[in-house]
């Protein structure tokens, strides 16, 4: 039976190779918990009143997940997690900031000093330059690979967090492929694309006649993933009412179809992903704290592309090769890519390379012949890929073209564009964000396109 409901983060002994980071100790110097201490392990820590906090406070004026620390080789980054009273450092209110050794964080009615030790700590670094479909040899990525190598073996629940386009789905597939469940099914579900009234059926299935339209028995994704991995993408969009039912399924390792009288056991490893800060959602009361800690047995934070710019040339050449490009990418083109900020991250980079190939800006693949007549649909099919991957790529390319076109037709008015597309405004905003569509490209107000 799966170990995916273990309450404790799995810790694997560090190997000899690694990168030095600061050793940090948190000390409560004022408040109800004065004298309490916590050593930061693994480069990150949470402070708050929640049960799973690395430094747990009893101060009632502190939030459940008040703030988070990330330890880097030469810096300590503190981020407020949407707390009720905010986080201050030496009297200055912060949202995200680097703090020095000895800095005092004011958290509700408590004060926590951040002490850096004399002896450094070490974080594993892999010798790999890729992991599954993940590509890159930067320090950020090699630290990630080392973590994924251990996670894949452990069979625990994983929460992947990162900006849109950083490759959360790629990480989920890579974990599955390197795990003992690799021969089992990998079943993804996008929680942001399921209508609220269909969530329970999608997750747990239903029996014939259980509701209007239920003409036959149907498995839910939990049953489909039995013996394998269930990938819950955009878990932050899961309605609050469904979160309790999901938590129960995780705790009992069983599901009951809608209309059924008995529950069925399931052996499923869960990988969840979101681009929303779930700690903030917990504080806002829109995501259950107990479910958050059930999912975050191991947390993986994906770095944005701007923090690993040295990987851009490698990624660009990789996408050019995967998309069927001939020869080498022009160095001038690669140099221009390296200067871009890529708010849409790796997905945007791939789209830029593919668009340049289709438009003839760079050398196209063998399927495009400039001297020939305009290609038919079959000539555009990515035949270098298996059917499923080709279909996914075709769909994403179509969505990219459609979203840009409908927004331009609506002159950047997101509400009007959503009406033309026959979807909700929120759905169109999420789709545009996932595809890396920028407001400046379609004449939209950035705040209007990014969400209410």
C-alpha cells in the first residue's frame, strides 16, 4: 500500500557532493514562546501557529503560516505568507526581502531572531544535466535534480509550487517515471478546468443512475491511477467543499463513487501542483490547513527561468532539436533570447522557438520547405513525436494562436474576449497565464489580464 499519507517529511541522508549554504537557527526572543528554537534543515522553513510549522508559535496574534524562509548559498530570503498582521524586520514591514544574520522578525506579538552559524550547511547537488524532460545544468536545477532523485524513491506525497510555465507537469511526470510506480498509470487532472458540480464525479467516479446524465458506471481519476501516480494540477483551484472529501480519500486510502454503498481501496501516490502560494490561501481561509500539510509532505519549489538564465541557450537548442529543427540555432538568435525576461518561463521560451521556426525566422524543420506551396494540415503535424505528445503540442499551439487572436479582436477587453470565446472571464485569464500571453502583445490592461 502507498505511503502517500505519511505525516512526516521523508529525509534521506545527504551524500558527499553538495553546495554550501548558510546554517541558520531561529530563536524566539520575545513573546509567549520566548526561548524556543528551531534549526533550518534543507534550505527552507515555515514559521507560524500551524501544526506542521518548522518553528511553531502559540502566539494567537500570529497566522497559521505566517512567513517562510529560504536559505541560499550566501543569503537568507524571508517571505510573508499573506499573514494577518504582516511580517516586519527590524521595524520595516516586508513582503519579500533578504535579511542579515542577527535580524529580528516581528511576527504578531513575538520576535524571532535569525542567527547564522559559523559552520556551513550543505545541500545535495546532482551531477545530472537533465532529469526526465527537465533540462538545464545550472546550480538551481542540479539542486532540484538531487531532490527529485530522493523524492522519486521515497513514494511520499509531493507538492510542486512554481510560477506558470516553470514545468510543474514535467516534474510530476519525471517523478513518476523514476519511481517504483513507473509501470503503473500516470493520471493527470487539471483542477482549474473542471466545473465545480463535476468535481466529485471526476475524482471519485459514479454509479449508473446516481444523478441526471449518469447513464453508466464511471471510474474517477483515483481508481484510474490505482497502482500509479495521480497528478492534481492547479490544486489551489479545488473548491473548499471538495477539499474535505479529498482529504478523507487521502487519509482512508479509499474512495466511494457517487451513489455507491461501499468504498474501494486505492493505492495511489499523489503529486499536486499549483502556481498559487498555498500558505497564503490557508491564511485567507480558502484552502484547508490540514489538507495543505497532507499534500506538502515534501515541497518542491521550481525556480523561474529568470533565476537560471544560463540555461536559456541550452533549453532553446533542446526545443529546436525536439521540434525537428535542422542545423544549429544562430548565435544571434540565442543571444537575443538570453536577454529576454520570459515572464511565461520555460513554456514561453518553447513557444518563441517554435514560432520562429514556423515563421522562418530561424532554420525550420524538415517538414517545412520554403520553395513549396503553403503546407496542408498534415504537413504541419509534429510527426517526430508520439501521438499523445503531438496532440498536446498541437492543442497548446492552437490555444496560443486562438487566445491571442480573440484578445486582439476584442481590443484587449478580457470580458468581451471571454464572451466571444464562450468561456468565463476567469477561465480565459487562467488560460492566458498558462500560455504566457502577455498583455502588451494583445493590447490588454496587465491587471485585467492577470486577474481580478
